[in-house]
C-alpha cells in the first residue's frame, strides 16, 4: 500500500470547483486500497475567495487548504507555473495534480485509479509520470508516441497535460531541479516560444531514458472543462459559465463530449 498526495489547482471559479473537485476525488479514490491526502491550492485567489473556501473543505473532502499571494516571488511565464513550482513540496511517494476545470469519469466504477498508477510505477522504473487527457487533440502541442508502449493499454508519449499528471516524486524531482524547474525565472511566455511547467515536465519525462505513460486503455476519462478561444489555440476561455456548461455536457455524456 502506498501514500498519495492529490493536489488541485484553484484560482477563482468557486461554482465550478463545487462540481469538479468532489467528482475528481471520488473518481480517483472510490474505491482504493491506498492511503491519500487531498490538498486544495488557492493560487492567485483573492483573500475573500480563499476565506470562503474554508467552510466547504469538509464537504469537498479536502484535508489542507494552501493560499499563496503572488505579488512577490512569482514564477515567470504562465500563472499556472506558480502552482507547480511553489507547491511541489510533497514527501509522498506519489503526487497527482489536476486543475479545478478537470472533469473525470470512470466507465468501470470499481476501477482503482491510484492502484493502477502505483502499479505502472512499480513495474516500470523508467516511467516518471503518468498523464491523461482525452481531448488532447484540441491542444496546440500534439500528443504522439515515443517508442513502444509501456504495457498493453499504456502508451509512451511525448508530453504531459496539467489537467492530470501523476508523479513518482523521487524520480521526477531531482531531475526537474537539475533542469531548473524550481528557479523562478526559468519559464518563458513569448510569441513564438513557450517554455512552461508542462514543457519542463515533458522534457524530464522524455530524456535520459525516462518515459511518460499515457494510459489510453484505462476505464478513465479525463477532459478539460473549457473550450479553446480559437481551434488549435493553447488558451481556453477562462469563463466560469462556459466551463460550467462544458461540465454539464460532459456529465450528461459520461465524459464523451463537451460541445
């Protein structure tokens, strides 16, 4: 039996969080034979928004709330880099990060997601991360295979997407540190050149004989509950009403469509 830290990134969409977070926790942990903790990271939230979360933590199933102001000591590049860089402090063997606009659904309610993640890491010492987002075709950076499958139903791929990343922390953190992942000025967001946490993590997972596992065959659907501003863009609408509408469509379709 292993211990997992589940960390959800949150900014300023409390109505969406009320729908997505309990569902994500249930999908990941019911059932499971592993121990886990749930951390909600209020990153770039206003003090008022963070304060209003406190009475809801028990309802959500959250063990710890982290609130960090970013007026000082912020990471460069995309705002989401603050969530990854500042809060990668877990001592748990396994860390799963996801976002407040991540929709999860299991087609087999008895499937133990945490056990499946742990099993991949235990069987394959070269696997550093497990990542899955089913609507990856929307993204500007294509997902493709890198070498043979890790095992049946689990591809070896070129990138991670921050809607769902599971880390073997002992394998990932030392390399990420060596690559500058915890230096606040390492990330770049410029027209024609992007280097964000997803880029760095993908670099860690595809160099030096390391691999990223993409469990395409698992009975787990993970989708981004938002729409692209334009087809092929890396940017979502960031509109809570749009995200809620996507969530409702995903819920009604068992995670098959948000349109």
